[in-house]
């Protein structure tokens, strides 16, 4: 496994946890200290610190060593890498479905495009619609 593969694996592992995703969403709005990140959660600072270590090892955040409070900041480059990986694979999956559609059409059967839970077909961009 290459360094890039390992970093990608650690990124997806870090993103698998809803608390860590919420921390990243908070940091998208700007730097925050561990105390500030702990506020919205029913977790201890120690538990949040463990989540921050996972995010830091994955390259998703960094912590400033200059200040005593050690504010955390989002490092979006690794998210971009994960999004690029998903995009490349989404194109491959879409191409496979296109070939299956062509084959089924040649057989006289309707296309077999499955629907994702979001209502989109694989390979199509996510819907921007919101429900109320």
C-alpha cells in the first residue's frame, strides 16, 4: 500500500464517524479550540481530543503550536484528494452502467439504471434539492 493509499484510507476512516464529521463542519467556519469544539457535544474534552488526533493523523486538521490554546483548523486539501478519488470511481461506475444499458437495449430490455437512496443514478451529480 502506498503512502497515498494509506492517507486515503485514514481519511475515509476518520470521515466514517459522525462526531468527527461534525467537528470538520464546525472547523469549516474557522479555527476553534478544543473547549469550543467540545461545547455542542455531550462528550468530555478528552473524548474530543481523541477525535481530533484521528482527524490530525488523517491530515484533515492541523493544530497550531504557537498559542497555548492550540487552536484547530481545517486542512481541506485531504478532503479534495478524497473527493477526487470518489469522482474518478464515479466516472468508472457510470461508464459500466452505460455499457450495461447499451447491452440491455440491444437485447430489447429497458435500461437497468438503479436509483441511489438520494434518488440520483450512480455517476450523476448529487441533487441540490432540499426537502422541507
